[in-house]
C-alpha cells in the first residue's frame, strides 16, 4: 500500500533479516535485574508489513497491533501465555486492518481501537490523547492524520519500568514516512516534529513496514533531517526499531540501541 519516501525508489523491499518470534527482546536490553513488565513481539506479515504483540507481563494481558494475518499472530500469542483483549489499528488500509474481521470472529469480545469508521470491527473510537490501559501499561493514542485522516500512533508507557514505545503504522518508518494520501506535507511536518518528535528521547519506535534499506538510499535529503541521520545508527540488518534520541549530532561510535534487538 505504501512506497518509500521518494517515489523513484523500489516500491517494495523484502525484510533483510528475520526477527526471532516469541522473543521478549525488550528484556534483552535490560541491564538491571528489574523485572520488565512490557514485552513487544514483532511479527513479519504479508510482504513487508509488521504486526506486533504487546504484553503486560505483570497481568499477562495482551494487545495486537495491525494483526493482518490473524492465524500467524494467534500462533505466536499462544506461546506467550498472555490473554488477548485488544486490537490497536493504526489506520484503515487493508494491509493493517484487513485481519480484524477474522480475528474478532476467532476471539469474540475484543476491544478494537482506531479512529476511522473505515476500520473493520472498530468498537472503540480513540480520541487524541485519551489514555487507556492494557493491564498496567498506559496507552495514549496520538492522532496523526496525513497518510490517512484516521491514522493513529499508539504511545505506550510501562509505569513500573518507564519503558516507552510508539507504534507508528504507516506514519513513520525507519528513514522515511508514509505517503500523504489524505493530508499534505504541512500535516506530516507537524506530526514528525511536533507530535512524534516530541516524545521522550528513549521512546522505541515500531513501524508498520520494513522499508529501511530503500529509505536509507535517499541521498538528497539533508543530513540534518533526523529521519536520515538514523542511517548512522542502523545497518540493513537491524530490525525497524529505533529510539527517538538520534536527533542530536550523528554519533558513529555511540551504542546503537536498535542493534541490541537485531535478529
Ligand atoms: Zn497505509
């Protein structure tokens, strides 16, 4: 459904890595013995999409983000022991919301969050910054209308560990952003720099597609653009996970947090 930031780039790029499934990889970057309460499992789906499972380890409550292939998601979920209660839909495009009907049929009673009437099975309409919970995790929907008018990014905070993550769907990728189907450049600028760009610097970003390699081929953009600068911090073998802290000067020798979760 999407193409990279610059239209002349190849429109599809296969994932260059495999992320081990059912690995609570946020735990892997823990340097203390403090128990991590938030787990996020990325699941490659379709050609280059990512779905995610979010688990509050304390309560074993889980949500899924854009579960376009329900069977694959439920197979992974069954290995976690968590109970699925919610679906976060980032926007209505079929490669993100297209699994909702099948998933709700298999798991009746799910709360399906979103901000667009075009999302199948939606039963909770997110208001901007109207916080809700998954177990003990705090979820804040951020309205980011541009790729579609109903696009939402879900910002999640674990109050016990202060871990933070944001699921950006087709609004923000590694090294690029989604196309402006129902907005314009002014909208995207506001979203990138005044909504997502203002999240805490240690926020982990989980995007909706694997476009990293193609996006990082962009040479014409300024090195001062934080989207491009991230190429100093990742390589093609990294999963699409970055923190927002790379807005300062490029640090070639700095530890790359995203590498810690590479598969
Ligand atoms: Zn889309």
